[in-house]
C-alpha cells in the first residue's frame, strides 16, 4: 500500500520461468489500483491499468529453450488511477489520504485456447440476446452456443477445437452487399489535464502509446487514432507528440515507424484539443498553425481531418479556419451529450459564417471509447440518423479520457464480426478511408449552418474566473508584442524579431486552452499550473514589448527628444483612437490626458487637447448621481444601478422606465451532476437581486476629463462587490470596473442590463465575426440556449438604435427578451 499523489514508485521484479513451462504462453500479471508501466532493458514495453483491462505483460507466446528463463523487469507505479485520485465520485477533488494498493504480482501460464473459446461464446450469446426473436440469426447463435457447451468438456482440452469449429461456422456465414460497413479505429483519448496535472499526462501518454505499439506488432491490421493524449491509429494532438518525443525518445522512434507503415495515423491538426468556443480567432489560427507545422516537420504531412471529440461545443467560425488550414473533414461526438434536443445528423456538411463547408461525421455509437461489443455495433447502425444517405460510419474503440487505449480482446471480438451475417460489416480502417468513402456518398447529405451548440456544460463559460481573465489578457499581450515587434523590424532591420520566444509563449497559452483547462473543469493543481503559465506569459510578454518599443521609438525616447511634459502613447489596434489616458505627472502622481493616436501607430503627446464639453458629475438631493459628457448622460441610484442612460443626439433613453440596469443578481447553482461544468435552466427560477448595500454610491472624480463614482455591495452570505463606474470625455460608453471577493459555494453571480430595444435576435462576437441568437424561447432549440458564450461584446439592436455590453475577461452571457446579462 502506497501513498503520495501524482508521484511514482519503482519495483524491481526478478523473474524465473520454470523449465516445465516449455511451449507455454507465459504472462507477468500485475494488479493494482494505480496506473503502472513495465520497463525492460531500459525501455517502456507495456502500460498497466486495472481500470483499462490491462493487467499483464506477455513474456513469451510459446516458451522456447533458447529464450531467457530468468529476467529482470522494472514496474513504475503511479499513485493515482486512470481517472485521477478522487474519492467516492469520478469528479471529486483528489483525496489527500488516497492510498494505492498492489494486490497481485504473479508469473502465470495463459491458456490461449480457453480465452478464444470464451470470446466465441461471448459474441454468440450477445447475438442471441440482442438480435431479437424476430431474427433467425439470434436463434442460430443461441443453438450454436448450446451445442458448444454440450461438446466442450472443460477437463479435456482436446474438445475445445470442436467447440470452436461450431462458432467459426456461424462467424463465416457472410453478409449481403447492402450491409452497413463500420470503420473501426483504435482510439485513446487522453485529456492533457483534467483530474490529473499536466505532468501526469506525459506518463499517461507513454503508458497508452507503448501498449498500442505492442498491439500493432502482433496485429498488423490495427490502425490507431490518437485523440489528444491517446494512442490509437487515428488521432494525435501535437503537444502530446512533443511530450513523448522529449521524454520517451525510444518509444517515439517506434511510433514513427508505425506512422510510416500507415498504422499509426496522425490526425487532429491542432496543438491541443482546445476548447471550441472560448479561444480567440487568432488563438485558434495558432492552434492549427502550431499543430500542422509540427505534423509537417515530424511526419512529412499535414492533417486532413480535424479531430475534436470531447469539446463543449463548436464555434461557427471553425469551418473557415479548418479550410484555411488545409482541412476539409471534421469528427466529433460531443453533441450526443445534448440535454434537450437530439442532433438530427451523424454525417453532414457543416457550414460556417462565411459559407465555408467541411464534411462532418459523428460516430453513431455516440462514443469514442467503444469496446468492440455486439451491442455497440448494433447501436451504431440503429442510431445512425443518415440511413439511406450514407452506408458507412466510424467506430472508435479503446479506453479513453484517462488513457488506456484498445485491448487485444477488443480486436479479437471484432475479428469475429468482420463479415458475419446478421451483424454490420466491421473493418479496420483509417480516418482517410472513412472520409473518402463518405465523400463519394455525399450527394444527398444535409447541411447544418452555424454553430454546433452543446446543450450542456454551459457553466464552463464562467467557471474559474482567473483562468478566463488570464486567457484574454495573454491573448492581448501576445497580439501587442507581435504588432510592436513587426513595426520595429519594418523600421529597423537590425531588430531581431523574437520568433522563438513568441513561439514558446504561444505554446504555453495554447496548452492552457485545452478543453478542460480554459473551461475550468479541472482540479485545483491544474488551475495552479495554468495561472503560473499566464504569469510567465505576462512577465516575458512585458519584456518583449519593452524591447520592441525601445527599438521602434528609440529616437523619441532620448532625453533630448522629449520634455518632462511629453508622453509616448502607442495604439496597437487597427483604428484611430481618441481616449483619456493616465500618465505620470511632474510630481510623480498620475494625471489624465485626452489623446488621439493613429491606428497601429504611436504619438508623442505634449499638450493634450481639451474636450469641447468636459464630464460633469452631480449628486442629487435623493442621493442619486448624474454623469454627462455631451455624448451620453447617465443617472445612477444609491446602489449603483442605472435608472437612465441616454444617447444625447438621439434623445432616447436606453433603460426602460421602472427598470434598473447594472443590476447584480444571485442564483442558486446546483446542477444535476457536473458541478464545475453545468448550470441548469432551473437556476433561473432562483433569481435574487443583490440589494445589501455596504457603501452607498459616492463621487470619486467630479468631472473634467473623467468622472467616476464608487459603491460596495454584499453578495450572498460572505462575498463583497466593489464597483467603480467611469465616464470619460468624448466617450460614448460607461466603464464598469468591478471587483468581487467571492466566497460563495453553489451560487452564480450575474449582472443584468434591461434595455429599451426590441429585437428577436441578439448579436454576439465570436472568432473573427459575430453570430445572432434568438432572444425568445419559442422552441426547445431556443430554450436550450438559456446561457451562451460570447467574446468581447453582445449587442441588442433595432433599426437606428442599439445597446452593446462589452467586457475584457468574461465569456458567459445571455439575452432574453430585452435583458442583456453577463455572467460574472
């Protein structure tokens, strides 16, 4: 019994095989509730995990006198299971008192004949049970199994062959030409971080991939799709390849050999299996760029399939990004998790916001972790929603999420079902073979336009606020560094563009966009790692930015070039901006200045210009405060709620009479199961406005270039919220600087803005574009989107007028009726 989570201990195992076992198949059996790996002659040779049905290492398939009878193995045992170290529930936090037990370590003779006989019986009994009484094949399977039992004498191995011949006669009866064809591909989905930290994932990759390679050596028909961290012949994400290449070079060389043979097929196309909603457009481009570049360098080809089986929804911008990255095919299965509506297709064309289309396939078995059972094959055919349009579908088999991959028993089951009357035709295949035949059959396929919205896990748009903020900030930092560095190198060829430093920082950011890290659905240890990576990007990014500015503006930064009253102001956005900035004054205090800076450029500001109309902030007799700058006028009550917001030129108020905007509301957050992932629709029934005032609204800046007010509220039982509301000169919007000391459990905080605008659709920013979603709940498809995601803004507009809600670090949002809501 061992402890200490996420660490490994080593066992030296000295074996001596008895000479009397000559001609026998000999296994080393190891059973433990911790993941393990067998090492032999300094190389990993077999992953071990009881949960993944891998508890033995084959020493010899037929012991020969010339083979060594004495040998030494090493077993590396991790103090965690396939799904981490939680207690009582898979998604429970790691148990600090968890212990790992080694329950068995034995040298055994494996009876291959008995094993094969049991697999035969399993398939026949499944056929008898599942094909149904109306199908004669079920009775044929049943009677054959009964005959096998009668023929077989367990005390006489000589009878086994006759029993197996009976089964073979059933399995050799062939299908007709019209039978559905299942394309089976080994698969091993490994989350780069989830219920375990990044470092444990590296070991998971090695355990899984070495097992797959070992299977390939004895099953040349096996193909392997390595999804994210797995190792079956279809899909690999580049980050995990890089980990194995760096930490297990011997294993990586073997993998490369099988890639060359066409068994280990790299697919995926991105650096990691990123979240499909929250990364910016540029981040998604870099995911494809870094992934495809890695595959080109390591394997001499880019991926033609995008493989993202486990992400919580898919942006409507992805088809365009895929096509721009050389990818025309897409596979996932996550929409089978929809809580409300069943998605109407398994094979279809998916069309993005620009009209780009990709051929898309959802394995009809609704899983990427099949075990090769008869029931799964029948479900794949029965569940297929595009019968008649296509006659081929994918079947991904192998233990996944925590790794593991395919087993020999899975392969042996499917060999018996390769072309057996009554069952779908099963063939080992590759993604290219599958999609090639789907392309030939695609003339009658339907088209789905817009996002693939997952009707579940809506809470991941908001969970772990610091991760969300870190992602947005670091995306902006890397954008600014690249803009300034590009300008610097264009101006001065002596400037060294920081390509390698930027690639390192981008890869850190891309790693954190993995679909259980950026969404926040991971353990605390992963969150701590992610926040550390963000800190490193901020630190290194600030240094690179400073170096670029020093080169770009060297002359302007010389003491003789700038007076004590001048400031260098840079604008890294693509439009001219006039804004109020804060700069150090002569006495070291911060002073304000209204400046104009050209797009993608800079300006040396000496004498800031004065606005035509300064900001005016006035306190009224009832304690409310008005703010006005000649463009907009706002009125706030003592709790900081907007009672009026007017665009002065239009003379139109944005806030309906009797309503409050900037209204904080607290909801209960008790989902059915997935705590960090989900917020259920019934949370909307528990709305409680936040009305406990700690500090009433007060003026902090009375006007001029800037006016501001501040207030504080108590949220729930133990949390506090402080907000500063700012209006700058010439600015057409209010800014809200909000800080929450969050100490609540199972609660959900939002801020609401009812607006005097009527529209059946709201507009949300997504990657490189925008998307409209309904503001009503007419249908179940509308209602299922009670909580959606957006990037930097959402907007509700009618002809000639509208209101937008912007943010710098949030993603969860909603627009129902006339209420814009941002999830905090």
